C-alpha cells in the first residue's frame, strides 16, 4: 500500500477541548480491506471512492478496519471527532501560568490519537492541513500559512502542502493553537 496524500481539516473547539475532523486520503493499493491506525477517536463516516463503506473499530489493536476491495488508485474520506487530552501525546493541552496552548507530540505513534492514518515511519505522504479556530486565536504548523480567511467569528487557516514525510513529523513539537488566557 502506498499513501500519496492526506488532506486533513480540524475544526477546533478550544472551550470544550475537542475537535471535529475530516480527511481525504489518496492511496494506491491492492488490498481486501483497509486498516488505519486510530486511538480514542469517534469515527463517524467512511467513504471509499465516493461510496459509503462499512467499518469497524478495534480499540485493542488501535485500528479502524474498512471493508472494501482496494484496487489501484483510491480515495478514502473520513469524518471523525476527538478530544484534546492532557497526556503529553497526540493532540494535547499544555498550560503555563496564565495561558494555555494545544500542541502535539506525534513521535513515534502519536498521530493516530489525532486523526486516522497509517501511523508508521515507513509510510510517507504529503499533508495538506487546514484548521478552523476562533478568530482571536493563532496557530502554526510545519508549513507557512497559504490562506487565512474569516467567517462567522472563526478563522480558517490553510497551510502550504508539506513534502512527503512520516506522520510523526506533522506538527513536530509546535504550538498548534495558542490561547491568550485561561477562562476564569
């Protein structure tokens, strides 16, 4: 199996410490089913080449299994949600004096705690990332901001595409979302 590209969007609710996610994965494979890594994510919907697909979640194996017959170039769309934890892995909350930030630690297998993926260093892909955050917040990622637009009190940030890389290199130890002060 070869993953070519992830198009990942996270709509972040910093007040609730949660997010809604959607992603499109472009891959090439000849497989009877697709296994993606995922930990503590609520997988809501999976579509393969535009058609709804049955899937199951195996929490013990940290996998989402998509029942499909992959033949050649394939597009997989997923909708999911997750919580921003405090475990210092995946997508988590870090606090300092009177501020907080959401940051990431994806090495070596923490990306699966944020989005469904093939979370192994041997699987490299290009990443296209966009974030929806409240208008007064800031965010950074590996790549420069490509577009920054406002809508209904929110900012939608789209970052330049990354080079091909492993999942653990996405957001490497970066401040993903900076919140100026903790709520009282």
